[in-house]
């Protein structure tokens, strides 16, 4: 994070010969918004098969009886796998289109209840993070080829990355409380085509460059809305807007 306070600190440090300084604030700065946007893009991008979209892909495949590459079925009926450095665990129960409980998830599954957890070190180009997730989804409409996801989850990120918006390395410790609202996932195209995810984000950030460093904490509300093309619009605190492509590229609007 680099705010007005950051520049004042750097100027003061230069004047008195290297005084270290920091900032703590509950009001996010523009850099906080940029860093949360970049972190959210990494969270939802399908690159490498991990994150939110990767979990949706694997949960919908398991529900219809297709075990994804790299995922192992356990004797207990649960599944686990590793993608992009993160271990994923899935437990599902499934029903048919008539609502009948199925002894095992398979080709006749129309609806499912899924518990999904993550843990590990997410590794993407120019972005690394220690991540964990717990949560549950209700999947519906699987027989149509488009699964609809509803549910809740909690996620934590401890990330280091080169900012896409400024010449700095950022470090972010973020916690996300997530609510999934009718997110539609195309099982053929492998991206979300509608619905939204609402996040409450709590975080602490630090950033550094050759001039100095700064730090602070914040809380913000995030709304991620998906379009039919796979592109998503991320709105932070109702006033800072970004576009995230299905490939995970983030652009400030």
C-alpha cells in the first residue's frame, strides 16, 4: 500500500536519515483497492485449475461421476487433489432430477451438496499465496450442462506479488467471507457465466519500493458479478470497479 502518508514518511526518512514509519487505518486507500482486485483475480482465475473456478469445475465433474485428472477418489466417498500447489478436498452427496437420493454421485445427478476445503501454497505467474478455505455449495441443474452454485465460504490469503498497477511488490494478508448467489458454471466452457459472489474482505497490507515502505489495515465489501462471456466485474465498496477476464487479467475501469 502506498498512500499520502507513505510519501510523507519517505520524505521524512530522507530528511532525517532513514526513519522507519508505518500507517494503520480502517479506511482503504486506492492501493488497497488495487491489491484486493489483483488478489481476487488470482482467487477466481481458472489458470492452473485452482481457486474458485477450478473448485467449481471439479465439484461439478465429481457430481456427475467424472473424476478429474489429478483428483483421487477415497474409500470414504470423498475426493482430493492438488492444483497449482493447493490441496483440495471434496465431499459430495447427490440426488437425481426427481429428488431421489443417489447411493453415489454419477451420470444421473442433477443436484448435489458439496463441502470443499483448500490448503496450501497457490503458485501463479507473479503471484504466490498461502491459502486456506472452508465452505459448502449447493449445486443444481447439472443435467442441463450448466451447474448453479449457491452457498457460503471463508477464505484466507497470505500473498506476495508484483503489483499490476504500480512499480511495487505487495504483501497482503486477506480474509474473505463469501456468499455465492446463483453462480452459473458452464461445464463445457469451464467458466462462470452468471450470478455473483459477495465478499467481505478484511486485510492488512504492506508494500515497498526503493523509496521506502508502508503498511495498514482495512475492511471492504466486494461484489463480483459474472457475464455470459466469462468476464467478471468486481466492484469494491460500491465505488472502485475492475474487469477480470476468464484468464484472470484484471483492469481498472
